[in-house]
C-alpha cells in the first residue's frame, strides 16, 4: 500500500513496472478514472463521486514480486506549477504455485525401467523454481528435486516391489512458497502372467478343417489383459516347420478360446499361446498342442485291384475298396514319426500292413463286431523318411478312407 498527500482531484498517477520511469507502463490515469482499476483513494471509492482527499492511498494491482515505480503529479497552488514525486516498492509474493498436471495418472499401472514421472506447475508471482517428487516414504528411492522445466524424472519401477505405491509431489516458487503435498497412487507390476496352458490338448489327427483351442493364464497383480495365439505348420513331405506366425484374428484375444479355420489336408499344425497382463508384461509361450489333418484316400497312388467310390458319410465323401491280397496304396516322400489310418471296421473286414519304406510299422486287423469308419492312430515310431505303403493281406474286404501323416 502506497500513501501520498492529497491534491487536485484530477492529478495523474503513472505506474511503471521496473525501477525506472522508462519501464513498462502499467497505468496512467487521472484519479477521476480510477474506478475499477485497482487504484484506491483513502482505501475506497465508488464509480460516482470522490471523497475529500486529506490523504490518498494507491494500491497497485500488479504481478507479485514486481518492483513498481510510481510517479504522481501534484499541483502547486502558490505559483501555478506542478510537482512530480516518485517512489518505488516491491510487492511481496506470498502465494504458492499451482500444480496443474502429473503423470503417471492416478491409479496407473506401471512396469519396466523407464517410467516417466512428470509434473507441471504455474505461479503468477515470482515463477516456479522447482518441483519435488518422493516415492512412498523415500526409503527405497530418495526424493528427486528438479529445478528445470519440464519437471520430472525417469523411474526404474523394478526397484520397487509389485503392488501399491505413492508419489508425493510439491512445487516451490522463487519466493520459496511451497504447495501442500499432493499424493498420487500407482501400482507397480513387473511380474509376467503365468505361462498359459491348454485346458484340453488337440487330438493328434483330425478330419475337420478347424482346430478349437481353450487355454488359461493368471496374473496376481494386474490381471491378464489379452492372449495371442501363434501357429506353425508343415506338410507331410517337407523338411521343416514354417516360422511361428500369429493366427488369423488371434493377436489380441480377450477370451480364453480360439478356433483356427482352414486346416489343409496333409499338414501338421502346432499352436502355442502367450498372455499379456494389464501392465504390459508378457508371459513365456505355452507348451505346444498339435494336430494333423488327414489326407483323403483319393490322393494316394492305387495299385490294380482297388475301386474308388463316392459316398456320403466318408471323409471327403470318398473311399477306396479292395477284395484281394497284395493290393497297395502308397504316398511318397513322407517325413515323420506317426501315422493314422482311416478305415472301415466290420465283422467280415480283412487285415492290412503299414510300411514306411521297407520297415513294417504295424499290422492291423480291421475285424470288429460293429461296422464303423474308424480312425486308427498308430504308436509313434521315431523319425523316418520314405514312402508310406498300405498292403492288403487277404481276400476279405478292405475299405480305406484316408491316411494321417505327422511329425509331432
């Protein structure tokens, strides 16, 4: 508050920021125009009428901590001249800054070694000098004071245990006014979900064009957010599996099931699942579950003595039938360790032998009390390469519907 003697009601007051009259002009008004400007006479006046000015007080509405220069002109009634008097004052800044924003957001999930902790503050008076950040009670990570905007630091969240934590934040201005402490809550999760598991393994061989998968995983801190299904495949005569690829529409599943469509005959398909939690931690891949789609009988090389027929109810609606011994069906260039035969079982059905190259894999009797189109899965026999051969052993009927060839 500045005080100076009363004078002519129309004298002028010139207010400058800075310590020289050449500074930035803040106000230059006759007293009759002071209403609403922040300049006051005797502490108060209204929009109309002025009091008797025995004393004039001027309050300057200015930025706190600015140095304000006032020049006021008074009339000299004795000789008709005017006198200019000057004074300066510094307005005190007693108001702390305002914290405007902060990251991570309230309740955020964080993980990893590079979590951005940032803050922003403003101060209308002396300006912001620093911001201080304290994790929990400061026992694990000491207080960080940043003197340069933008304010903040990089947090290595792996120094903290998984679970709930707090960040206490303050801002201080150049007059050393400090805000009250703002507390922000966040959760650290640096632990990946459990390795997913398939709740049911696929059958080693299938006639279907689809493979239905179910799986599960858990995460103790933030919970599982999504699953990714990957697959690899290989043809019965290829040397190696394809590279792992994300299954179609299987990259970010929010459910624990997935169905792969479009399985091709003669291919092995293997699947694995990876889970990601809500903090972004990624699990190890699951163990594999695999299946191979059968090759239809019409794709085999038939010796003399076979009849190929079309009929509903059989795999791909076809089958091959022989009624004499030493009739063969062959499939060249097989590489793998497991076979399956789709064949008719019945009370009068005959027997076959299955070979890979010159090696006998299995002798199979197709005699059974009930008539059924059966999928007969042979035990694994170790990796082999060569031609698969099915050989009939008698004149009893043999009906072959398909063959499964796998390396899993």
